[in-house]
């Protein structure tokens, strides 16, 4: 399991790195290329810089949301793929926390330009990042429910 966790952590650093470590070079190259394509088209690095500097309005204006919305699914799928190829994810429905995180982060992207949390506009970096938490929680709850057959 430690090996699978290592691959997730490298995939968080850059989608495709976990695949490289798993020896899946072609898959890793595809993920890195897709990550760079979506990142550049969405202006994501510039958005991240503005967000870290506290200029949320500037980050919102810089973001290309049509491209940014691809990022969560690419990101979480690359993490899941690296985790699974490294021997993780053997439990039934273990993909659900990844999938629901991707869903929730995508919704966070959609609402990030106008959703206020306690009166604060978090923008296209911080709100989607916070949305990982409910995504993981929902995914874990549904996974546990399905594995215990409580939904039958």
C-alpha cells in the first residue's frame, strides 16, 4: 500500500509522474501532455499565482473556465490510475472517492467565480480545492454503503 500512496503523491505533483514510476511510460507521457495542454489553455499557472497572491478577481478574469473544467477529471483519473497500477484499489468500489472528488471539484470550478463562503470569494483555485473534502467524504460513504450492501 505504501507504494500505491507514493504513486498518488507523485500524481498530485504532476499527472503522469505516478505512471512513469509504475513503468507505464506511454500512459505517463499522455497524462503529462494532457496536463500541460489543459494547464496552458486554462491559464491555470497564472490563476494559481494570482490566487496565492490574494487577487481572486484577477484570477477569475484570467481563468479560461472552458478548459479549466477538464482539469479535475484528468487530475483525479491520473491519480486513480497510478494508484491502481501500483497495487492499490483492490477493494470493491475503491475508485469512488476519486470519482466523487473529481465531480465535486468540477462543480467547485463552475461556481468559483461567484460562490461566497462565509462572505469570502475563494475563486478558481481555493474553492475547488476545498471541494475535494466533501467529494472524498461522499465517495467514502457511498463506497462503504455499497460494500456493506446497505443500499439493497
